[in-house]
C-alpha cells in the first residue's frame, strides 16, 4: 500500500512508481478504500503528473538562470561593441583629461572618421529640473557661421506672391494641408502668421512630434515672414533642455574651420547662460561635451568657453 504522507519529491516519485506497478486487484482495493481516507490510483497518477510538471518548470527556470549568468560573464563593454575605426580614434582621447575648448574642437575634427561631412554636436548638462516650468530652458539663437546644413523652408500662407522672392522652398495653403493629411512633410522649418495658426492646430499631432509645429518662442509664428526666413537661412537653431537636464544641439560641420566652430559654440553657450533660471543659484553648468556624428565625445573645460 502507498504511504499516507508524502514528504518530498523523491518519495512521491518512488511511491507513484510503486502504485503504477500494482495489479488490477490491488488497484480495485485502492479505489474502494478511497472512502476510508486512502488515495486512489487515479489520484496518485494525477499527483505524479503534477509533480513532473513542477519539476520540468523548475528545471527550465534553473537553465534560464544559468544562461543569464553565462551571458553576464560574457557581456562586452560599450567600447568593445564599437567598430574598429571608432576604437582606433578613441585611443587618441585621454578620458581622464578635461580639454580646453579650442583643443577639444581640434581633437573632435581629428577623431571624426565618417566619409560624409559629419555634424559637430554640443551636449551641455545643466543643474536644472525640467519638471519645474521656470527651469525648462529653451530659446533660439542665430549661429554666426551658420549650421552648414541646407535648410528647406516652408511658409504656410494665403499670399504666395509675397514670399516668392525671399528664399522660400515651399509655400501655399491648400497644397500644404493636402501634404499634411498624407503625412508628407518634405521640409525642415515651417513658418506662418498668427492669423493662420487656428488652421494648423488641426495638424499639431502630425507636426508636433517632428518638431515642425510653428510657435512664438522659436520665431516661426510671426508677422515678419521675410525676417524669419532670412534667420532660418543664415543658421538659426532652437535648443531645449531634455528630461535629464541636458541640451543637445548642433554647432556646425566637421568641415568648418576651428575658429568658426569656436565662435558658434561660444554663441550657444552665451545664450544658454543668459537664460539661467533665477531659481538656480550656483553651478548652472555641470558638464560640457562635444562630439562628431558617430565619433567619441571630448569633455570640455567650462572655464575655457
């Protein structure tokens, strides 16, 4: 007969195997004795299947944990996962050193390995909390040497004749609306007048996520269309702090001369400095890095800007 109390998995397996080997007469006795508190052959069989299922589940979990441990041991560093060209130029940068701005620019130019004219990016971490409205640093600035990027400008207007000779690439009203509805946004900047903003509000969900929705702060909602177009053509950029308190902004192209990039970065830095929230008393600038597209970053001495 099968024991009444099963203490562990091994006992259950042994007792279950014994039960399976019972002859027909013994099975009938087990069934008839169920009323007396003894377990039937069917019950034991179900118990066996349940135990086997639990053991398989446990074995699977243990295997997954072992694989995770192996993967953790074999995880490569970020540098090791980069390409050979990146790893080669990375060696030129001393990560324990904070570089003078001019020296940092020259190093970024030297470590750029792309075949195309890479963008020089500026990443500034501020001591601000963007969750507070007064610390959500945002503004526009015109770079003295431009961005080096060819900008496609669209003007949403009812008077196309007035914007024909001011360097606009796309203009109109109904034709632009038709493109919005198709999701066709073949421009970099959209400029309009305050009177036409109600018409554009319908397409805020399309334009907004791509940063194309005109607004007063960026100067793309204005009564002086000609001036807005001229500024956009000459290198007007918009910057805004992200949720981590960092501003990511382009400062030119790798083909620019060092002095041109220097002036552009100084202009951006001055603009951000002038927009310091009153609630931030000290240590406004935490870190400043510059890098090229796909290239390694270089830490800049804030006092050298």
